[in-house]
C-alpha cells in the first residue's frame, strides 16, 4: 500500500493539514481496498501549535518519513525564508527522506522545501499572497503564482487553501486514474477537476441588490443555449430597454451579456465533452457555437486546449504536469 506521510510543523494550518487524510483516505480500489495509508507526524512526535487557538497531537515522529512513498508538508502560518536557517528539527526531519520519495508542499509549505534546497531550479507555486516574498527569498526557484499546482515529477507544489485538494486529486488521478479520483471528489463534494492554470484569486465587486434584476433573462437564456440569442431578446425577457439591461447585467454579473453567454456555452460544451461521446460538431451545435471550428477557437482561448484534448485529458490518465487541467463544470 502506498504510504503518505504528512509532516505538521509548528504553526500548521488545520485546514490544509486535513486535506491529505481526507482525500487519500477516501481512495478505494474496485474491491473496496484502501489504496493509501496516511500517517501524520511532527518533527519530534510532540504536539504542535496550529495557526488557530489549539494544538494538535500526533502518534508519530519524523522517523516515519523514512518509510514514506509520498511526503506532504502541510501549510504553515509563518513561511520560512532563505534568510533564516532552516530550523534544525525541520532539517533533520527532511533528512529522513529516501531517494525517490515523492515530495509535496501545500500552500506556504513551499517555503520549507525551498529553504531546504529541494526546489532549486524546479518550477513551483505557492499562495498568491506570498508570491513576491517567495521570489525575493528563493530566486533559484522559477515561481508561477498563477496556477493551482505544479507537477514537476517527484516534486509537486500547490497554491493556497483548496488548491491543496486539487493537487491531492491530481495525484490520485495520476496513480489510479480518473474514475477513482472522481469518486473521491464526489465524496468530498468538490469539483473533480479544476483548471490548474486559472488565476488563484479573482476579486469581483458584489453588486448592490436592486428591485429589478436580470436573473429571469439569464434563466431563460440557459434554456436556449442551443440557438442564437440576441441582446434585444434578453432585454425583452427582463422587461428593460437594451441600454438599461446591459448596464444592470454588467453590474450583477461582472460581465457583458456577450461574455456571459460565451462562458455559459463553454460550460455546457465542457460538460458534454466530459460526460458524453457526442462528436465535437454535435457538442458545438448543442452549446450554440454553430460549428466545431468555433468551439475549438473559444475553448482554446479559454483554457488553451482543443475539444479532443479536453475530452481525452478529463476522461483519461494523461495530464499536464503544470496543473493546467480543464475545470470540471460546476453546473
């Protein structure tokens, strides 16, 4: 059985610490046999404080790292910098690693791997909030702060918070295929596949509530995606002039009606590519793109892959090592 050892350091973030146990602990084979053994340790086996108002106790010290097939370092609240020597207990814990052990960091734990010299010359990511500091402290590590995770073979790093779940699902998919990874995602009630290349953080203004909105028109449009939809038709559905509707729509969704329609058509096309065997031209027809070439153009602009590659990647085991997988439709 594949052994995953999770290292909890002082200041560990509880949310990220719990992700590996939840994800890998729910991975079962066809005979309901567990596919992973998850063990949590601290450098000396003693309780460690967390980033919150409690400490955690574990049953293992860092000696179990020598038995790990995969080592995951959980996020910490105060990233370790190259200007500070790696604390001796942490350095001693990482020294237990066997050659060939897969190393993983979640969120700010990338600072730990970098301070240990394990990310020198290796592409990596971290939480967007700490990206500038990471670059200053670890210039030898090519950092990509705009992806959810980076897979560089035996070293993998994720962005912050929920991106740790994306990376764990990515590992399960790599090890055992999409079916098992998707089952774990369903049990965790998370999307089975998110676009690793999407921006980690997008700030959008929350519109003020209004007495009249465009929700009805949007609901109507979702039922008409297979056919052309004009702006005037949407405005009529909302009982507004085109000018008023366009202004309200932008305020409520952060997008123009045209941008929103394209995004919804792409969502539908992606669901069909993920869950059906319809030919690409039929998928394009159902989603309202009119032709396969139009769908290819829009999908490539959105996520950088063709419909055929998207379908093969989502349903199969091959995947991009930069974490730039297609985002599972949210419905």
